[in-house]
């Protein structure tokens, strides 16, 4: 977020902000952390670190403003700076996703035309979840922020430190990749019930 | 197109898919601009590709929201955070 004037909160005010403005977002924060790290312990550490940083820098948070976006930004930065390096996910998954996208030329819209609304509705939670998890982290992140957490493009731009136009295009690409995945699941469902 | 009498049916081709789909996605994301609701209704009523794209995008958002937010926070996490805060105070 933009630089805000530093406050000087009393301990009582700090606790009140922490309890009433920060802690209510812990479910969303944990879900985000888990989908970034794919590991329960890493997710816990990431959320805990984020809350400790939030407390330490609470004077740069303006009471009553968008705490959720502020916390998500801290979490995202912590992830990039500390967890991404030691992430247990091999980077080749991300690479392959990006490749798939960039090799797809401009067939953007046609390639998902055979994905049906009913097929998506019939999918299991695991399939949806796996499809989301299979996306490269940058694509996965925008979908989480937008579709799961309901952030606006403007909030996402601030959380991710990127222009709104980039949010929009990244989201669009992410959605196309996701639809690709869902389509391949749908095709599998349609052929046979036998697992591969 | 080839038959003017089918004006109550949706056209099967969209003349400007990229732009239309971008607009539809923005609206689904809650990024509305003045007049976008009216434009949306018009597209959905008149254009089959827009109609299909809108509903597919809509259902994907719905399943994501209903099926990907169910990771329960480990019970000890909140306590652990509070304890750590006490330590740095």
C-alpha cells in the first residue's frame, strides 16, 4: 500500500486492532498460505510470521482501513522472500504451465469452448482444487485473490505491486489455463470411469 | 445473419470476442462501469458465444469459491500467534 503516516498506538489500541481487524482474516490467510506452500507446517509458519510482522509494523497500518489487503500483501512478500526458495514444489510444474500457455498462440477462446457448464458443476472438490494448485504460482495467486477472496483489481494491484492492466491480463491467462485443466478432467470423466 | 426473422434468437458468432469476453469477465469480477449491466444483458440476450462464456466463467467462479476455501486453520495456530506476540511485546 502507499506509505501511510506512522501512528503511535497505545498497547491497548494495538491489541484492539490486532484482535478486531487482523485476526478475523486468519482463515483466509491460512487458505492463501496453504495454496502457496502446499504444506501445512509451512502454511502455519507463513501465517504466523505474517501476523508477527503485522504486529511489529502495526504503527504503519491505519486503523479502519483495508486490513485484509494489508495482511495479504505482507504474506505474499514473506512468501516470495522466504518460502519460495525452499518451496517443496518443483519449479518444473510452473515452467510447464507457462510453456503450455505460450505455445497456445491465439486460440485463447476456442480452446475452451467444449468445456460445458454441467461438466464443471459435476466436478469434485479435489479436481477443482488440483486444477487450481497445478497453475504456476503467479497465476494461482491472482485466482485465489480474485475468486476465493473477492479482492478488487485495484486491491490486487496493491497486494501484488503490479499495474491494474497486468492484474487483468494475468487473471485472464490464469483463467484460460484453469479452463484447460478442467477441460482435460472433463474429457477424462466422459471417456471412462476407469482411472488412469 | 442469413435470416432477419430470427432476431429473437442469439447470433452464433460474436464479432468481437476478445473485447466482449474481457468485459464479461470484468463484470463477473465486480468491476462494473456505468452502463455495463445494460450492456451485459444485451450481450446475453443476443449473442450465443457471450452467453456461453458468461455462464461458464460464472460457474467456474462458483465452484472455486465453494470448493477451494475449506482448509481449516489448525487450532493451535491462533494460540501460538498470541503467545509469540506476548513474547515480543
